[in-house]
């Protein structure tokens, strides 16, 4: 059984704040401050370029970080050893996965996604299709229509497992099985899954998966993304972005590109060494728990939150699935003045976020959120909503980031 009080003590959490926005940005692991200092002074400062080759944490070993961390994340998402690598941004990894999938199905032209997908995924798919200019079509259907839309003309489905607005959860195993039954491939975006709930990429038979590390995994702002390629595709999936570190022999400096072995071929450019140093500290905290424990605690916390809000704030309408098995680790409520209400909450130390047009979103990460946080949040939200404390001009001025 996980000691969540111990994991909470590993994070820097400002006094008096209830932080319910780890689904956007996880908090700072306390150990990351010293680790970053070490990476900058003892590694970058003293080792300089020799840090790329000197192995082990005390010796830097920068070149091995993307796959070493990939295996650690792989343990949280049910990935086989050696099938996950870090680097670049999530949008780039979406592009890589989809491009590789389409090339593996050259006789098909349809990509299925859903209207609950994060817009950047759709933007990347549209841009790729336009660049290919081979008659591909991106079909965006309602979330509950995805399974029916998977026909034998589909090359790939590209689905975010947990909806970023509502927290609604797709059935990865069922949709992957349906895709495979008609010869299509399955690409999964785990941005709101990795670190939030139990994921079994291998068991579900996923072909590709991507995700970020700055949300539930607590890697910090700008932390690198990851990509998973099922071992059965590792030797045949051609990387569309053929960067030098994805080359079979990057330091041979050949003018012709030859893809690297296995997941290494999905590396693109120079890895973000400093960002990965911070992520190492977050992964050390993940070593203190299991995803089964995290998921069970998450359900307890979200159920407590929903019960508290619905009993005190009738003006807030639940926008997440009521059944916890059908949602991730966030709870969303709809309110016409949701932006202003969220700003009022933030001013009082309850940190959530807003998603247009009317969604107030709250994330629950048991590594650092507990029952006392939930009860305090409910108390403050009830005060703000029932006394209309949000109805002030300063809370209605839109900031650039919501």
C-alpha cells in the first residue's frame, strides 16, 4: 500500500494552496532543484561535452537518458522494455506516429479521430495529410461514434484516451481490437492517461502511443514528450522526421539516412538534457507507488469531490462521466461564467483551470492531493459560487493562458 503522505512530502506545494491542476502542469519535485544544480554545475559546467558519454547519474550519460527514462515511463503505461523513447514535443510525436502508421498502410487513405481530441493532434494530422497530398482524409466523428466509423478503408485511428475537457475515457482495448479487425492501426495519445490511470499498451495491442511528461508525470514546464512503438513495428516503422539522432550511426555523419535500431529510430534532435534531469526526480517519486494504488486513490478523491460540489453548488453541472470507470483523473463542471469563477477560485488558493466554452476543470493526483485538499477545495468553491464572488470585472478579463 502506497504511503501517499510520503509522496506528497516530496513535492514543493505553496503554503495554503490546493493544487488541482496537475492535469495541466505537475508541481515541482523538491529533489529537482538540487538535481538541476548538479546537471548544470557538475555536468554541464565541469564535464562539458564529455557528459554525453560518461555513464551513470553521477557521470551524466546524457545520450542514454531518452531511452532510460523511456523504460521508466514504459513501466507506468504497460509498454514492453525498449519500446519508449523521449524527446521533442507531443505534437511532433503525434506527427511521427501518424506518418509511420500511414506508411505502414499505403493502400488506405482514411484517418479516424474524434471531436473530443485535443486540437493540436487534429492540426498535426491535417498538416501531415496536406503535405502528403495523396488523397488522405481525416474524419472527425463524435466520441461515441468512433467504433462504428472504423471500417476497412481506415488506415489508422488516432485517439486521445482521456478527453482533455470532460475526462471521458475511451476503451483502448475495444477500439484497438476493432481497428485490427479491419486491418487498421491504433495510435493512442496518453497526455491525460500516463500517470493518471492504469494503461496497458501491450495488453491492448496498441500500435503506437504518444504522451507528455509535464502533466501527471511532473516533469516540469516544457518537459519532453515520449513515443511508443509496438515491438512488432520497431524494424519497419519508418520515421518521417529523420533527424540525426535517429540515424543508425549518427556520428558516422553519412549523407544518406539509415534508421536506427528499434525505438532509437524515433529520436529526432538533441535531447533536452536539463529537462530530463528534472524528470528523473519525478520518476523517483513514481517508484514509491503503483498505478493500481494511484488509480484507486484517484477514484476515492474524485468521488468525494463530486459529492461535495453537487451537494453545495447546484449551479455547477457535472460535465464528466458520473461512473469513475468511464473517466480519467479529472472532474469537470460546466458553468456559463466558468472563466470568471475559476479566476476567483485561483485568487483564493484553489488552482484549477478553464477550457472553452464553459468548462471548469480540476485534476486529482494522489501523489500530492489528499482528502483534506478536496474538502478545503469544496468549501472554497461553495463560498465563491453561492456568494457570487466571481462576479467582478477583474475576474472576467481573459489572460493569454486559461
